[in-house]
C-alpha cells in the first residue's frame, strides 16, 4: 500500500515557498505586458527594470548583513511579506500615460487626402520583418470617421483675399480660424473616406495609409466640397471610425516622449520599486531560512523544498492568466485586477503562515568578515560569481521580454482568438516552466549535482539556455513556446540549486545569510545588465535578432565554462562537494585548511 510520508516540521516552510511564489509568478510574469498596456516602450521598461536591479543590488547584501548582525531575520521577513500586499493594493490605481495624440493628417488642396500614420504595422516571421497593408486596398469601401482637429492656417494673405468669393472648404476653414481666438483649439470634423490608390514605394506605405476624402463636415455644419484653392493642413486625433481597422492603425500604444515629465510614470516607478524591494528581500531571506532548517542535508534536500515555489508560481500563473482573460472579455484592454486582488488575499494567509516558521537566528562571529574576505579571493569563487552574473543575465532576458515577444507574434499572425486568450497562453507557458521543467529538476538536483559535479552543471545550464533562446527565434506560432519552456528545468531550476547548495557548502560559520546576500549582489549585476541591454536591443532590433544574440552569447559562455572545467579550475569545488556529501567535514574547515588539502 502506498504510504505518503510528510515532514510536518518542514510543512510551513513548503507552504511559505508556495504562497510567496504564487503571488510573485503572475505579477512578475505579466509586469512587462502591464507596462506595455500603460503605454511604456521596451526601452523605458528595460531602463526601469535596470533601476530595480540596482535596488536589488543594494538590498540583497544589506539584508544579509543586517540579519546576521542584529538577528532580526523573522521580523524583517514578516514586514516585507506584509509590504507586498500593501503595494499590490496600490497597484490597482496606477494611471495610464496620456496617449491621446494627433496621429493623422488632413491635407486640403485640389484633391483632399487624409493620412493615417502608423509605426506599429509590422508583420513578423521567424526570419524577417516586413510591412503589410492588408484589408486597406478596397477602393469601393466607404468609411465615416469623426476627428478632433487643430486648424492650422497655411494660406498667404493674398490667397485669403481672393477666397472671399469662393465657396470651398478653405473658405469655411479660414472662417473657423477667425472665430477661434486660440488657434490650437480642437474642433470636430466628420469625414467620408475611401482608400486612395497611390503609387508609393514600400517605405512610404509602411509609415502611413492615405485615404481620399469624399466629403467634409465641420462642427455639425453642412457637408462641404473637399476642395481648397490654397493648401491647408491640420493634425487630428481619431475619435471613432466606421472601420475599426483605421482606428486601430491610428491608435498610439507607446508613449514616445520624455516619461520623466509624467507623474503617471513616477507612480508606476515607485510602486514597482517598492514591490521589487519587498520581493527581493523575501527571496534573500527565505532561501537561508530553508538552508538553516535543513542543516547538513541542505545540498540534498534544498531542491525538494524549492520545488514548492515552482508549484505556486506555475499553478497561479495558469489560473490568474485564465482569470484575466475571462474578466477582459469584450474589453479593449486586459483587466489585470485579478493579479493584484490575488496578491492581497495570498499575503493575508502567507503572513500568518510565516509567523509559525521556526527561524534560526545567526550567532555572532568575530571572524565573520575575515573569513568572507578570504573566500571571495579564491579563484573558484571568482569564477562562480562570473557564472552567476551571466546566468542571471540570460534568465532576466527571458523573464522580462518573452511575454512581450509572444504578444508581437500574436499581432503579427493577426489571430483574434490567440489575442483574446493570450494571457491564458502566457500563464500556461509559466505553468509548463514550473511543472514540466522546474519541479523535476529541483527534486533531482541533488542527485544530478553529485553525478556531474558543480562545474559540469554550470556548463549544462548555460548550454540549455542558449538552445532555449535560439528556439524562440525559429517559431512563428507562440503556442510552440509552451514546449520550449520545458528547458526551464535545466536552464533555471538546476542552476538555482547549484548556486544555493554551493554557497551553503563554502560559507564559513555563521555567515550563510551574508554570503548568499553577496552572491545575490552579483545576480543583481546580471539582472541590471540584462534589463538595460535587453530593453535597448528588443526595442531597436526586435525579438528575433535579440534572442539570437543572447543565445550566441550564452553558448560562448558555456564554451568558456567547459574550458575552465577541462583545466581543472573548478576541480576544487567538485572535490569539496564530494567530501561534504561523505563526511561533512569541509564545512568546518577554514579557507587555509582547504587550500592545504588541495
């Protein structure tokens, strides 16, 4: 008969892992698309996340030093958990940036034209990017549009005098200007349009769509003949149009001005910074709390506890993604309120559960800083920190920009069904990351590390990440990303287990929190570089080129790691691992003793 054996002492810790990552998964996963919907560009988002990495760079080592010195690990842990819930509540009130700008141009001359400017009409494939003007070449289709336009006078004084006896649009236009003391005042113009067949090169078509104006109505007055004796031009904002495609073309989704002048941006920035600070400290504390609770079996059993984080992240990503799509039916934008309401509810349960966890506070050690300095001067520790920087950099690229890339693929495919359920698809991708990839490798990470050694595991992590990012660039349907995310088990879960167990093994007595904090500092460096460089490259060159660039970089670092292993520069860490598994004596040795042994 099957018997399930549960360690009741570790059950609160497992559930705390589950709840912390259950609230983090949907929020961090959907944060790039939330920023996109608010009107921010990839570059703006990348720079923002770079500052978040700087916040992490400061807080991760600082939190480790503080809890080691003042022994307030549990108090700080409870405070940041509560902070996540408070910030999530405030996220419900973040405003969008102003995107009500003039994206169309009305030119009145002997043949009046109406031009819709569009910078986002890109069709993407796995190999290239090209422009398309589908559904806009039907010359027989008549469309009605309502505009808010500024009246700009371009006629000379001589032409205005000669227009007194003319009965065309320019006459009424100038009369309207004379009636308005403020020439920047907007007035309503109704147009009857049809697509204008014009001989244009592809570059011109890519930037705009030109329509022939059949009739004009200004502020409710009679319909006028759309002919001007002198050239007049104005810029307009489309209020609505009988053809939804025209409205969609003219819609500005990204703010291209200086976001630093917007109060909406600073509200978003401050809340993201607060949320990032709370989750960063939570992560920095939960891992050493787990390692302390496991004791000597930390390298073997850490992954088994950490897999509950993947269960929480994956299950709630799927559920919340589906819920966002459900509540967003018949809405123009996605409604992300389920993400933040769930955070608030989970925080309440998590706070009570975390209060029951037995936390081992650090004993004071006079030689703590001396031992740490000696450790970080070792060549194997230097190589490990460099590996940690690049491993986190590549993981940051996937975390911050994969969902954005998925939405670009959906837009390129022009699949309305995929667009309606994109959040469910993205949530399912995160679910596969966790259930199909992370959980098995977290559970078996101890066995894999024993068989392959730390150095080989580090190379394997970088190689799998290179394959993962390259596969993103050869697909045309975002559904295939679900299968690719199975590689997350090797590229993330195994790498994280290697990082934590390696830190536990090397940490001198009573310095575990500080060591993990300083290793986290190098992670933050990688995250900062990834956010800034990734935001610029994805915004400038697109997702296909950028993912391939980072894939090549990852395979190069994998090769470097293999060379390091070949020359035995990681042999010391493997030797230490074997000895720690067999006798656990190396944990008690000083750095000088380790050097003598080798």
